[in-house]
C-alpha cells in the first residue's frame, strides 16, 4: 500500500511547529511497518532545502484565474548520511514559495498576504503531478487547511476527477486556522461541478477546513481529548464536527525517538550517560550561561510560537507576578510570534536581568538544549490539539507544567496522583498558572521528591510505533 502525505511542513525541510515534526516522523514509522509512505510539501527556500540536492522529476502548470502558473516537482536525493526514512518531494512554484519563511515574512513579522493563492497553487500542482505521473498512490493523507481542498478537488474539479477514486484522510492539527476566504476569490479554483458548490461553503465563505471535514473519507485529530473538545466547541463548525462523528477518530501523536534521544542528541553539550543528575546539571549550566541567568534556582522554560493558542500572552504576567512576589525561579523563553510580545519580553529581560531571558528566534538546537537543561517546561495553552513539547520534556527529564486541555490533558497527570508526570492547572488564567508555577518551585525545594519524579518521567514511552499502527489500520480499512 502506498500513501502520500500532503502538507505545508515536514521536518527537517520546513518546520514552524508540531505539524512539521509529525509529518517528518510518522512516514518513517509507517515505512518501518510496511506502508510505503512519501511526503510532498512546497519548495520554500529554507536553509535545509537550499542546501540539499534535488532532482527535477516533473513539470507542468496550473490555471489560476486568467493565468497559468508553472511549477516543478523535485525529489530529494538522499545519501546514507542524510536519509530521512521516506521519499520527500517538493513543489517549486516560483513567485509563490521561493521565500525563506513557511508562513511568516521575517522582514515584517506578519503572514504573507497571498496565502490563498499559495495554498491553491500547491494543491493543484500536487494533483496535476499525481494525475500524470506513473507513481501509484492508494491513499492521500492531507494535513490542516492548506491541503483541505484536495478531497473536494479530486471528486468535483473536472481536471482531477481521474483521481476521484482515491481515499482521503484529513488530519486536524490545528483547528484554529480555517484558511477561509471570500467567494470573490472563487475564480482562482479549478473549474468544478456547480452543484458541488455547497461543499466549499461555510457561512458564506469558501472554508477549506470545513470543506475537508465534509469531503474526506476519514477525519482524524491528533488526540482524543482534542476531538471531544472540537465536538463541543469548534468556532462555528461544531455542528459539522458532530455530524461527521462516525468517520472521526482521535489518534495521539508520538515523538521521533531517534531525533529526540538524550543519549545521542547531537545538539547537547552533555549527553545522557549513567547519571541523570550529571546529564541535567551539565546541560543546565550551559543553558544558564547562554541565557545569562542566575544559578541555584529552578529553571522554568517556555518553547514555542508566541501566539494566543499557546497562551503566550499570559507569560509576561505570570512571570512578573511571580518574580515581584519574591518567587524562587528563573525563566527562559525561546520562540517567535506576536511582535508586541517581542517588545514586552525585550523590556523584561532588562528589568529582570539574571532571572528572565528570551531568545526571539526559531532555533532547533537551542530547543533541544533547553529540554535537556531545564527543570520545568511551562505550557499554559489555551488550545493544544496534541502538544509534542511536553513529550520531549518528559524524555529529557524536564517536568511539564501544563494547562489541562486537549492532548496535554491526555498525556499529563498531576503529580498529586499515583504515577503523576507533571503539574496541571485547569483554567486559562494568570492566577491558575501562577499557582502551578509556585507549586513547581516548592517541589524543587524538596530534592528527593523532585529527583524521583524526574527519574520516573524519563522512562515513559511516547514513541510512534503504536499510533503508526492505528494509522496503518485506518488506511487498510479504506483500500
Ligand atoms: C499543531 C498543534 C499541536 C500538535 C501539532 C502536531 O502544532 O498546535 O498541539 O502537537 O500540531 O500535530
């Protein structure tokens, strides 16, 4: 069986968040289980993509309104040293994707304004390629709204109907973004059956997320908890998610335990040997130096995009309230996002020198070092479809402090319970998060308890094998 994963991100080629990690890992594990899986993404000009060797395998053009947009499909030429564990294809669309950023223009800090055109070109280019290539595919697996019109297009767009028999799986990694756009831009779509118009529409706009949910054969979300939450409240599409309940399933993501292995991680100044204490102490020391933070305090870290869903806007108040109240901890933040938050954090690092520092960047290596060198990882998420960071933290001996939502609720149990693996709080609010941070600092003051928790969480298993098997069964049920 052959499966093609179609996505906007795939680690290490292009990653903005967890979507990239999942699409860069799941195919590897599926291949190991005998499901031949390849990935296709747009050809951005990320550092990784520009440094690799590619072979052009297909070229054509797609119609967008009055224009024809040329594109090429290229295949990654892997060597034994940089083998990904799956074939990777990129679609080169000059004028649309030959930019460094995946979604965000680093010069302005805001998203690109031709998002709609970009997504449409990419989806059509992939289908044009599939239609003409002799590559046999049995299942199309689409991820998030950027690829959400594909299940519709192969059924109802004249050009792509020869692919209409292909089963489609659609995974919601982030239901906060729908990709919706005005019908005024409908002329950019490929010609489609007029009577199918309703499938594109939700509340009088073209809604790729809703359209995907309606047209896909199987719908998945990245945890059971998140699926339940969406069925209760999904910003205007709650009814639709309930209607499509029979074809829906929550499948928890795993983590790539080859990339995230504290014993071999190439980014770490000190790898895990026999002593957990030595591993944590040496990495913490390196991180404290990098971030210019005081020693002898618990280090609490936030890693991720500085956006509303992740609760980034709560961070300034949580941290300043805690430090102003004389709390014992230091804080480090790594990530980029809301330009206003960038300003606030830059100011805070002056004001709270030694106790707070921030790296306003996307930095994969530094993220690994922080997981290894921190005592706690704070995830005050408003929404968290799965969350991978808490799993990376566990594996690297960093205790997660999480809001009990979505995948965080599914993976983290409070240490007040038997086998607890983190600190949980319920409400999306500064006082609740503040209390959780205070509890963390108290636990740290009791080294025996703290170290026992740390040791236990490092043994937990969140690898992909189990979930990959569930996807495999799902694909098999479709062909
Ligand atoms: C998105 C979600 C995150 C999830 C990831 C991978 O980034 O916000 O919770 O872990 O996708 O599915």
